[in-house]
């Protein structure tokens, strides 16, 4: 498995209104999202009774065969690629 890039690399994302990724550009190459395999949210203060989610994670497959972990910063609505599985 490839290492996790905690901060990740910023990607340009095209997503649906509900946040489902459709296409992203990473290092100058466009990747069409084929499927969202898993989706979850995480919070910095998980121990609080009502923690605020700060990041959403999506594990996706692409049409060109990548299995990736993407993160969406819920505050700024920016997207990052944080892992490419080998």
C-alpha cells in the first residue's frame, strides 16, 4: 500500500451538487471517477458530544484503473488526493 499523504495534493474536482466526485485533475491528468467505494466524515474533536465534521473522505476507483483516497475540506470546500493504492 502506498503511504498516506496527510495534507495531500490539491486536485481540481468536478462534483455533483451533493458532493459526489465525477472527475478530478491530478498532476495535469484528468481522471473520471468510476465508482465511490466508501465515504465517511471525520472530526478533529471526535470526543465531543456533537463534533463538527471537518473533512470528508471518499475512496474511489477511476476509469483508468486507479484506487484513490480523496479528502474534501468541508470548511473551504477544497479537495485533495491523499492516497493512491498500488
